[in-house]
C-alpha cells in the first residue's frame, strides 16, 4: 500500500508502544517515515479512578454475578447513572444479561443494552438521556470516542475499573 502513494498519514491513539512507533512500523513494513508523537491531553491524575472492590468471587463462581451487581449498584447510585457497564461476555453467568437483570430493578436510571439497536443509535440515545446506564461487552467500545463526562465501569476478575472522563481544553501537541 505504501509504495503506491506519495504520502500517507496514520493517526491513532494506539500507534505507539513504550513511546515509540517502531512496533507498528515494523508490522506495516514502513522502513522510513517522519514521525510525530503528540502528548495526550488526558490528565489521569485528575480524571481517572481505579476502584478495587474486596471479596468479589472468581467470575466462574456462582456468587460472582450477585457480588458484581451489588458493587455496580453502589457505584451507579454514587454517580447517578451516567455510566457504561462493560462485561467480558454477553450471556454467560455473570455476563451482561445477568448483570442487567440483577442491577436494573435496584436502580432508578434509564437502562440501555447492547443488542437493542445499532451501536451508533445506542450511543446517541445514551448521550441524550440524562443519567442513563448502558450495558455492553468490552468489544462494543473498540474505536468509540468518549468525549464528555461519562463513567466507565468494567468488571473482570476481582477488579472494577472506573474512569470519569471530562472535557479538557485542547493543548498544542508537543513535537517528539
């Protein structure tokens, strides 16, 4: 592909590994290129939180779904919804459907679920519906921009990862 065009610009938040584009260059067969690695404007110290609940059973154990749902309910009540709840699977015990069935009756927020419409439509509805909660699998979010304040709840193993995203002013990228 690169031999057939005079120039090509590749952009992505995930092109670098260890502050280098060497890995992707080698995988794509790009021997020589001008590079710019722009500084991230995401302030992890101010905009991120990692929450590790204690005592959550292994996902293969029968008590996992109930324990995970209990933690998710607590977090949703603290944040007043405005959250994505990501599961590693769709239908298995402790998966997205089981969690929704356990969580939805216990919260007073609009609930949306992957599979109830096109991805773009669900995202639009989520963003337009105050305090809504969207249940999805992790693969749903590949390539999705989350530009406004939204909470991201992910349960996997014994950890839940919560990220609150807030709009930030754009800074000029720092050349590298």
